[in-house]
C-alpha cells in the first residue's frame, strides 16, 4: 500500500467508499474523448477490483491510484504506473483528472510524484507514456514533465470510425530529476 502527498494532492489506494465518486468521474465523457469507448459500470467495477488486488501484490507491478485534493476526500482523478518490460526496468505512466479541475496543474503535480517514486524506489530505467496523437492536453503534460517524444505509432487506434495515430513519450533515469 502506498500513499504520496504533494503540495495540493494525495495519491492513494482505492477504498470501497470511493465507488460513487470514482464512477461519476469515469462516466465523464471528456475523460474518454480520445479513447475508443467509455467504460461501463462493470468496467469501472473491474478496474477498482484490479487496483485493490494489485495493491496486495509482492513484488508489485501495477499501481492504480486514486487522486484526491488535500482539501477534499473525494476522488478527482487517477494515476497509474505499470511495469512494461522488467528486463529493462521499463514502466508506463498514465493520468486523468476530472474536467472541472483541468488547467490547474493537478495532472502534472501527481505525475511528478509518481515519476519520483518510479525512479527513486522502483529503480526505473525508463518511464514511458502513450497518448492519442491529438490529445494536446496530455502531450503538454508529458512535455512539462520532461518526457520526450520517441515515436509515432501509425494507425494503432480505431477512433471515431477511422484509424488514429498514437505517440510514445519517455524519460530516462539520468534525465530525472529535471
Ligand atoms: C490529460 C489531462 C490530465 C491534462 O489535464 P490538464 O489540467 O490540462 O493538465 P495539468 O493538470 O498538468 O494542468 C496543466 C495546465 O494548468 C496550468 N496550471 C495552472 N496552475 C498550475 C500549476 N500550479 N502547475 C502546473 N500547471 C498549472 C498550466 O499552465 C497548464 O495549462 P496549459 O496546458 O494550457 O498550458 C486531462 O486533459 C485529462 O484528464 N484528460 C482525459 C484523460 C486523458 O486523456 N488522459 C491521458 C491519456 S494518454
């Protein structure tokens, strides 16, 4: 079980009492605008169950954490860190914040805490992030964190009745902290 506290946020394990606010968050259409589909209630239930099961793993390979503001206990986002390729100590990071809180730096603040954990505690060599190539807000978060674009995966996402591209960004252990 992990908890990270930043200037304005707490990143913590999901709790049974999070269900209603987390489902409301996941039901926000803006959160899934760049995804092929939005999650059903069953998908969200499965997500929370996986998150709770992963919290018991040793060694742990997935961190799906709830994001709350210091001033409010309700879940206002989620961040993830998942082992991709253990042979090269590679992890993948991801984020989502409630649309009413966009533009205040919460995703960047949360991801920075998770990157610090990945490099300092998990001894990550690389941390990568994938995004729909047109997801400008997410691309800005990646760049602000110091991730660099490494590639463009062509036509890997079926989105709005057409194929879309995806970008791959990464930051290396020697590039952290900025
Ligand atoms: C991706 C996502 C988390 C970005 O949210 P965001 O609010 O734009 O990103 P941040 O929390 O880092 O906020 C950054 C913005 O807040 C501003 N800001 C205000 N105060 C700030 C502070 N203290 N620190 C940093 N930035 C601050 C920045 O200037 C920046 O604005 P800009 O992007 O117009 O330059 C959000 O769009 C989202 O949840 N999308 C849906 C899920 C998703 O697509 N996830 C990624 C899948 S790959």
